[in-house]
């Protein structure tokens, strides 16, 4: 499985945009991929930064590139 840095690098190289790791984690949870709990997360049931709709397809394409989905 690809790391967050691998996914960010792939997106930066191919789509010329930057994505936050919290957006990747949100998309992983939407796609049913395993996600660990961040140590500094205040509320485990609530996300502060949700992935914007404009980046969802890009991140999903990166998941497909790395054969994660």
C-alpha cells in the first residue's frame, strides 16, 4: 500500500496540485480502506477538514494507480 507521501507526490506530478493528508485519510475512509486514528485528533468521531469535492476524483485516481482500490 502506498504511503501518504507517495500519493501526494503522484498527485503533484500528474495533476499539479497539492492535497492535504487529512483529505487522503477522509477519502480512504470513504473508500473503505484502513485508516489509523491520529494521535492529536480531539474528537474521534468528527473530522475538521473534509476532502473537497474538486479533489475527490484526483485522490481516487491515485488510489487506483497504486492498486489500493
